[in-house]
C-alpha cells in the first residue's frame, strides 16, 4: 500500500475522552462560523483525507499552489484549501491566538491562527479554474468569498453528521479495510453520477489488473441538474450487489464540495485517493470538468507534470455500446463505424429519466434504472 | 515580514551530460534541461518513499469494530 501523500497520514481528531474539554475551550474562544463546505474541508484535513495538510494554508503555500501546483516542500498539490472570512470578522482575530470553528452553532474544531492575509481573488480564480468567466461555478464562488484568508492547524472536536454516515470511511479505515481484504493493488474511481455501463466497464477493465476497486462517490453540494446523492448511492448499492464480487469492490463516500477545476482537481482527486490507500486512479474524459472550460483529455495531460505523485493514473477514453459488437467496447477494441455506436451521454441519460422513461439495458443495468426511476425527481434543484 | 523561501536553486552537472540531455529533450514536452532533471529527480525521490505505514493496536481495534458494524468486514 502506498504511503499517504507526504509520508504520514494526518490525524487531528480529538479522542472521545478529550472532546468535552475541547468543546469547553472552544466556548471561551473567538468564534468563526463556517459553511458546510468549509466544515467538510476541516473534517477532511483532520482525518487525513487531505494529508499532508494539517490546517488551512498560509499565503506562501497559496502562492506555491497557484503558481507551481506544489506545496513549499515540493509535494504536488493543486487545489488551494483555504478558509475565508470577512474583513470585519478578521479584525476580531489575532495572529498567534487560538480560535474556534463552529458549524451550525456547534463547536467543530480548534484552530491556531498562524496568519491572516488578503488574497487576490482574480488570480486565485484564474489560476485554479483557468478562467474568469462568472458562469464557472468556481469563479462565482471565489468572487463571493470573504476578503481575508485564515491559516493555521486545526484539531477536530466533533465529526460532521449526515444522512450517509454508514458509507463514510476515513483513510485510516479504508487502509485497514484494504489490508484485511488482502488487496495490495487498489484502483480508485471518482464519481458524481449513478453508474451506466460505461462506468462499469471502465471499473471492471481496471479491476482486471488490480486486486480491488474503490468506488468513491463525491457527496456534497453539486450543480443544479446533477443526480441527488441518495440516488447515486442507491444506484451503486444495487449495481455492486448484482454485478460485482463482494471481495473485489468497496464503496464509501467522499464528502467534498466539487470545485469543477478540471485538470487541477483531477490531480487533487488522485492525491485524496492515494491517502485512502489506492495504488492507482482512474481518469476518464473531462474529469472534474464543467461546461466547455477544459479539453476532454486535458486532465490526463496534466499528470505528465507529476511523475512523483505516487499514484499512477489509469487513463480511459470513452466506452460506448456498439450495435455490431453487441456490447460495450471502446475505440481501441471496436472496428465498426461511429454510426453503430451509442455513446454513454450523461446528458441524454438525464433527459431520458426526466421524461419518465428508462434508458435501454445496453446503456444502464435495469436494476440501476429501476432505482432511479422510483424517484419522482432524482435531480438536484 | 517573513523572508520568503527561494523557489529554485542551482545544481551543477557535467557539461557533456547537459548536452546529452539537451539533445534528448528535443521534440518532447520538456522545454529545458532543468525541467527534465527536476522531473527525473522527483520520480526517483518518490520511488524511494514507497513503504507502508503501520497501524497501532488501539487504531486497529477501533477501526475493526466500526468496519464490522457497518458490514464492510465479517
């Protein structure tokens, strides 16, 4: 199993016996109420999902990440993990002091405020997302951020509770699980959609060469029109139950707000899966993309800059259904013309369900279609 | 104000090797010998770091209990 990114799995979660005391300490400190997305980032830092980060990054690290896609110690890191507050709030906070992060009025974490600093939103957005177009969700989000960033190590007091906690495993847990299963090689699969046959074939093709597949759907705020989290999880449950060997597939969720940063986010997703214990990571078409901001295989190209990532990517081009072959195949294996191909288009699949219909079984397993069809509206509004 | 860390530094390699590398990277995605040397060194350094991290007994017990409760292990 690979070592976590940076060599050591971060664990900054207060032990059960110390939580009450930590909550009492938090109650006496200056409070910063954080959004769901920031609370999720905080938990991910504490549980080692974002190893080697031990807290929100400082100005020097931010400059490194934006300009070099690396931390100051030369480790690959492509997405800035930052905590923003308003200028007014920042005035009440003093560098060198501890503060308390709160989420929905409950103590979330203690933070040692190492630095507070202004940042250039335009530079942040342009370098992270490759665009300044306000139609890009990441650019809009950056524009709406507070003007000051807080940096410093955090220690988690209370874990976040959610409706899908039975699917939530920490990197320490997945690493242990993979070891228990006797897996030495594990391929990670990132998803934010219910599985169609193209996804299944990508996973199973990769699985042929490794010991197990780790299906890791991203759970959190998504775009309007995306499938709801519950739909994705139920669809995967039924797929795994009916079409996967129990000892070869594990699914757990990744609570995380998608940035839609395309190539940069693809590298980041790979790092996260390395922390979960994966040895390989699947990168398909337009990974973590949105609209037409990134080329379909731009994410794959960016991996060339990171020979030291420690988790080799497995690149796939699109799979499709070929009427002549009578099954799912890809451009390397199918000699027939494009007229014979049915493309696995997420947009078309969504449109089919919107009309109250189900996709043909050559595109989606009937069991999966039935799960989705049970929802009057399976989409985020 | 904290002094910022220098982002790059210089190492010396034999001129003959430099010229060989310069020839080798022609027509590749590498635009400089420095870029190529950085790439190769990063690859080697990463290779040396691949070892497993052990679990403590306490971690193992806690994790095992949760995984069993969730049905991930028997």
